[in-house]
C-alpha cells in the first residue's frame, strides 16, 4: 500500500510538471504577440509621419507654382543690395556704366592660428602682394585691407586658402564694360561712389537720385560708331606715328554728339592718377590754333555781309604781304586772280587775308563773339578748356582770318561748322539725349549756308582742292583742312580736317585731328584713281585720309549713303 501511494504521488507530480510547462509556453507566445503589435504600431506611426511630410511638401510646391513668390534669399539680397547709382547707357540702350556688388578682402590677424604658414600660402597664391607690409600689419594684430575691389576669381582664390581670418567685405563697385572706349566722357567715381570726373561728376546728384533708380541716364553717344572711329584713329596713330589724335562726330541739326574720341585714352575701371597731359580730353579741353579751318569762317562772313559772292574775282593777289614786322605768304604758288570760292578751295592765306580786310575788324570781332569761339564750350562735363586771350593789335585781323594767332577748342570749331552748314542756326552740342532744345538764333542766313556747303564740297571734288582723299563714293563729303603748328610746341604739326556730309543737306560734321603726325612713306594712296606713295605731311594727306576711312565705315550705320546724291542738289549744281 505504501508503494502505491508513492506511485500515485509520482504520477501526480508528473502531471503537475506537464501542465506547468504548457503554461510557460503559452505565456511566451503572448509576449511575442504583444511586441509584434507594438512594432506594427510604430511602423504605422512612421508611415503616417512620412505621408504627412510628403503631403505638406506637395501642398507647398503646388502653392509656390501657383503663386509668384520670391525666394527668401533673393528678398534678403534685394534688401542688402540697393543701387547707389543709376546705370548710364548709350542712345541705343547699350550699357556703359553700372553698379555691381563686389568685395574687399580684409584680414583679422587675431583669427590667424599660424601666421608664418598663412604668409607662405598667401605668397604662393598671390605673389604680387606687398608681403613686407602685410607681415608687419599681421604682427601688429590690427584689422586691415589685404586687397580692395577683388574680382570673383580672386575671391575664390582667397576662399580656397581656408583661412577664417580672411573676411570679405561687400560694397558697390562702378564698372565700365567698355573699359577705355568712353574714358574721356564718362569719367570715374571714387570708392564711396561719388563722381570725380566726366559725366559721373557732372550728373552726380541725378545719378544718385533714388526716385530715378530704375531709369538709366541716356547719352547721345553710339557705342558701335564710337568703336569704329576709335579703331580707325588708333590705326592712324600707328600709320602716321602721331603722338595723339582726336575725333568728334556731331549731328549738325540738333548738336547731339554721337562720338567723341581722344587718344591716348585709359581704362576707367582702374583707379589710377593720370597726371600726364597726353591724357587730356583734346576735344573739349584741348586749346589749339586750328589753322586754315578758320578760312571757312572768313569766307562765310564775307558772303553774309554781301561784300562778295562765290564767283567774285579777287585780283592781283601777291605772293606775300608784309604786315607790320611779319611777312605772310602762301606755301604754294597760286594764280594772281582767284575767285572767292577758289581762295577757299585752294586754301590761299593771302587771298583770305585780303577778303578779311574788306570785312573789317569790327564785323570780324562780332562774328567771333557770336560764334563763341573765344569762350569755354558749354557741354555736360567739367573738363573744358578756355581759349587764350589776345589783343586786336596790328595784323591780328589778317592772321586770324586764316587761323593763326587765335586759339579755340575743337568742340567749338566743329559747333561753328555745324551752324554754318545746317542752314545757319546756332548749334549747342550735347551729350545727353532728349535734353537739346531747338535754337532759333542765327549765325548766318540759309542762303549763305547753302553757298558754303557747295564750296566745301568742291574742296573735296575739285582737282585743286585740299581734301580729295575724302571723296568717298556715295557719301557727298565736303570739308576744310587745317595744317598748323602745335600752340605748345612750334616744332610739331597739328593736322585737322572738318568734314560735313551729305554736303547737299548736311546731317553730320566730323572732325579728325592728328598731333605731330609723320610722313607715311610706305603708305600707298589711291589719289583720284592713281597710286601715289606717301611723301607729304599735310592735313590733306593724313587727317583727310583717316576721315575718308571713317566715313566709309560709319556711313551705312548712319544711313546717309545715297549713290545718286539728291535730285534737288544735282539740279542746283547744274544751275
């Protein structure tokens, strides 16, 4: 019996153990199931979050695409970059001057960890910097500018050094895309964006006017024409080995200046102090004796006062005339009897002198005063010259009549030619488009103007004329040459030619001036169909030649080419 009980106990123990093990396995499965549910919940939550983000971004993209919204970066840049000066453009809207954001590279020595290492890296990258000065300043541990007005390329080089001591200070810089093309007109600004010369200085207040910030200052200049004239004039300096030159193209009807070139010029993007007189604006500030160009004024005045007509014969013209202690003569030998127009065509000093005596000193004085030849030119830049004062003593009338003993600026001389050839109305030159005003004051009558235009045309077309090389087919060029001594150096020539075209009804006047040109011995001229090698140093053989080349280039742009000329002009010529 005892044994049975033991067996029973064992049996019961085994059963009990069996059921216990089953309970543990069931409990383990329940815990796994709970963990699985938690994991799934987290997945669903993450999916919901990602879905929400995608939905938000999608809605934002749709919102941006349907609405004109500026990026915050652009808005911030606009707030930071506010133009300090207006643009300057030419008559066709081509950009001449603009403010852009650029940088100064500065150094904070306190942020340099290894100064010797920094200097080595700097020297390898920028070998042209003044390292002794930089080293001294670095060890003085004072904030200083390493390089001002750096280019984007330089900025990238500085940045590549990996030095947090290099600080880029933003500022507005004035840039001139055409570099030296407009240097004598546009001028420059200083580092604080104040105009210091040229148009930049004259219109400084207007260019900084916030109310006009979006409106550029529009000039009368034509960039394409300026480029062509500049190139031809530069070539001329090489051909004739001249030390300088100048050219001016003006609309004779309204005084608008389409081109103004003075050589040598300079790059106005570089802030250099130019003290050499060779960089003077020769057109507006240069003061010269322009020689025989003045003969046109004398003949026009004689015709206007009706003392003569173009065909009036001046008889018994001597080879030379003694005036006080001076002897005035002609370089060439002319016939003793010449018509008034032939005196201008052949450029006779003595013949012009005799006509001036007929006019008299008082009338001549009045003409010079009315023409403003002895005043500083009125133009929208401050770089203007003042003709040298002189007294009307013995022989002054005689010498002034053919352009000696009297000085003026080329701008004034061209302005008078414009007035003489446009019908007689006084012209005031301008560099600003739409600012010119119609002037009804007269210098001469329309009748006299037409007579002068015909004579100037003959200076170019007649065999005895001094400007045959400007007879470019299809452009009806007229004009007058002037060969004189440089007022500042009597050993140097100043050769000039003022042309008008088309001569039957002038629209433009062009001055070409060369300082101290030499004979172009290797140049072959096409002189009325004959090949001639260069051998003379007169305006007719250099300034006229250059003017002809310029007119041939710019004529089509100005749309004045007319191979048949003008029917009205041809009819007048035959009568």
